[in-house]
C-alpha cells in the first residue's frame, strides 16, 4: 500500500532546470558581463601570475615535469592547489573551450605592457647595444659596455613575468586538449587530423584561419 520507491541501482531523473557547469560559468551575475564566473576565475589567475609569481620571496616555481606551479615547503600559500596540471584540467572542465579563450585573451593582455617595457629599455640602450654587438669579442671593451646598460633588473623581471604567463598558457591549453580528448575524442581527433593534413607555411593562409581557430579551441597545438 505504500508509494513505489526507486529501484536499487537507479537514480531519479535529473531536474530539467539543472544547468551544465560550463553554462553556469558564463551566466551574468547582477546583469554585469564582467561578473561572469569565468571572468572572476580569470581575474584570480591574473593576480596569481602578476603578483604572487613575479617576486622570488614568494618561493613559487614553475615545474616543467609537473606541468604546473609549485610552492616551497615553507610557503603557506600552496600554488599546486590551484595551478598544477590536475587543477588546470579541472579548471578546463569547468570553463570549457570558450572559457579558455577568455583566459587566453586576458593572459595576452598581461604580456603586452611587459613587451612594451622591454622595448623601451632596449631603445634606451640602443647605442650601447650596437657598440656591444661590434665589440663582444673584446673582453675589456664588452665588460665596460655591459656595465653601461641601464634598467637590466627591470628587464629581467619583465622577461620572467612573460615566461611565467606563457608557461601557464601552454599548460592550460594542453590541459584543455586532455579534457576534450577524454570527453569528445571524435571531435578532437577529427580536428587534429584536419589541422595536420592542411598545408603549413611560414605564414598560414587565411583560408585555413578558421580551421586553426577550431583546432586551437579543442586543445590541438597549432604552433
């Protein structure tokens, strides 16, 4: 006489109003696009790379063998909890290819001012560098010229920052490829094969730019 119960091993039908996690990442909060979850996540990693990573005192390092970032044992903040390869795969599962594109755009925005700073430093040292290029085999002359170079510490910080961002970007993109390959292998394999079979030159033809974009969005390395 009781109500029928769900059979063992069976689950109730999911609520039709339930939304995919990736969709939630792109829903506006308070009607503002910049408050999307994906933008908040991108901002967090932006601060992580631009503030925590640059200074040696924070003792956070890029570990190529682990395809991510780790902290020293004495560091209270554990970078591996947020930016090792398994965490990047989880992040890609959450934000999807479009979210990775948002990250990619924001990461490039980080690099642009650093590149400009390096260009300004090189321009300021142009004459000294030209003279150094002509006398680099003369030890005494080259040593004196190197001492004349200015803002080298600032250039080093900019170079390290650019390298960290590019390493993070490469790891994130590789993690995206793993996620897409595990979930929709036929899509990944099709785009990878199409990209590999398309003509490649020093400068790719605009005829294949859409293919490059699609391949990149599923995690295929497009060079």
